[in-house]
């Protein structure tokens, strides 16, 4: 029983350890509909698990399953009229 519990905990920890977070500066957002469009575009990008959009700050925090190429995120946003780069 203890072995099963330890293996389960290790597997769960491995899943969470693989999650990455990318902080982006997003250009082109001017309203709440823009923020919704940016979130929708990011969520449709392969590997993205969650995206939080901060319209006032022009930022997006993207949680991914693994390392993700920021260029892929930017390309997806460009197809919707926005652009992004790594936040400084």
C-alpha cells in the first residue's frame, strides 16, 4: 500500500513539475473583447493549458504542459491581429 501511495505521489509531482509558465507582453489589446480574443487564440495553441490576460497591463501569463516556443504563441496571436514578446 505504501509503495502504491509513493508511486502515485511521484507521478503527480512529475505532472506538476512539467508545467511551465510564460509571461508575455501583448500589443494591440484595447478592450475587453481584445483580451477575450487573445485568450481564445492562446488557448487554441497546442500545449497551452491556461492563459490569464491582463488588459490594463498588456500582459498574459500562459501555463503550458511543457516548454513552448514563444514564436509559436506570437504567430498564433499575429493571425488574430496582436503581437507578443517575453515580458521584461
